[in-house]
C-alpha cells in the first residue's frame, strides 16, 4: 500500500498559541506533510521556521494590508481556493476562518479540524463588524463561509461547544477530538525547573489580547479591587488595555514556557473571562496545580471541574467576576490543595497520545 501524500492547511502562520501546538502535533503524525497557508510571518512564528510551507499570493501583499484582517479579507477566499491539492490523498484543514474553503477533488479526502465557526461572522460579530464597509459586506462573507463549510468531507470539532456551533451555523455534524496536551513536554519542564518557594499574591491571565478574549472585563474588575494581576500575552488591543490598566496590573509578553511555568506555580488562580472554544491554557494551569476561575460557558465546562480544579462565574460582567473572586478567597486554600492533586489527573484525558490515536482511527475509518 503506497504512502499517503498529506497536506495540512491553516489560516495564517503569524503567532504562537494553543492552535500552533496542534500544528506541531500534526507534523509529528505526518512528518512528510506539506503545509499551506495564506501567509507566513516567521518573525512572529519562529516555531514554523523548519516547516515546508507553501503560502498564497497574500504573502506578497504590503504588510499593512496582509496584517490587517479587514483590509486583507477580500483576498482570503480566492487565496485558499487557488491552491492545488490534486496530488494529495489527504488534506487536513485547521481553521477558525478561511482555510476550510479549499477546493479538493473527489479523490482527495478533506477533513476539517474546526477550531470554531468564523468568529467575526457568527460567534462574536458585534466585536468585529465595527467598520462600516466590512459590516456591509458581511452578508457576502457569511454566504461564502457557509458554502466553504460544506466542502470538507468530514468535520472534527475541538470541543462539544464547537460541535454545537458547527451544527447551529453550518448545519454540519461533526465528531469531537480534543486538541493535544503534551504531558511529556510539560513534565520535563516541571522536573528540570527548581520549584519556587515564594508564593506571590497575584492572579494570572494568559491570553491573546484580542476583542473576543474579553480581557478588558478582568482589567476593569482588578482596577477597582487593587489586587495584583499579571497578564501574559499580546495582540491588537495591547496598547488600549495597557492604557486603562492601574499600576497593580502588570503586562508580560514573549516569555518562555519555563517562565510561564514559574507564573503558574506562584499565582493564586488563572482568570478566563471569555467563552473558550476549548481552553488549552486552563489545562496548563491545572497541570501545575493552579485553580481556574472561568466564565461558565464553552470549552471551560469540558476542561475544568467545578469545586475541584476551579470555579465558574455565570455572566461576562464585572459583578459576576467580582463575586467569583470573593467566593474564591473563601475557599482558596482547599481549592488550591484539590487542584494540586486532581489537576494533573484531569489533564491526562487530553494527552497528546489520545489525540494522535483518535485522529488516526478517524482517518482510517474514512478511508476503508
């Protein structure tokens, strides 16, 4: 039986985060795969420097255009539709946006690993469609996006929350295969790093600084409380969020995983103030024994055990988060003890080996 020729398609390679860890896991599963994307920025995505990548014509557009999602959005449908996959047996698109819109032949199996239906069109349109021109063209994009979501032969969702959205917005059924958590990698860092003895009195956010992450909500709450908060991340809202933050709030970016582990080990709790599609950061925190305080929606309901490894707040508003912080202070000692023992156990079900086995079994079942 001849070896399958595999392609992996992603929306854009210009950052580092949980999804990018998925791409590296796919590279391990399919070491000879060719990667396709709209454009690459290796200054912001050094992790991809050794990947074989084919980028679209968007790569040649001026930086001011391709880095601005509004200005570049008219080009993306054509960019992904123009790729030729006629020589490939299997194409896996990993997408929260345009990459699922690739066109493949009947002889090529196309599996979409769905991160979420396109956020600016379906999930949080009010946060993105602020530009009047973009708002007027949203109807066209929704039509294209819906049509694009019908092209994959099969869809795998990253969580039950995303599976529900796939059915709601795309009218497509899907199976859930959780993203991979690299237990071995994080265990190695844990074992090689001397345990900090000093316990800091700060809360922690690890997040991209984008509108849908709703970090501003947490900043407003901590501005009023005066309690130390450390925010790790960067994004389009970085300047705005720094401008409204009080001196008790500290921003960090471009830190190593080893430095991140130090924060997980010394913080009081991780704050998640938005609806997560899955919640990779919540797994990291629990693995290192850090409780999670999260909005009670989305992927957090699948990754965090209430009362054991974290607690939830019901509404994305200041009062609800402030109430959760007060509840946490009352139970913090017991919750931290519980998370140290149950957190690592909770994470095991999301181990990378499970992801690899489940994905390969899924592919095999569709190619027999």
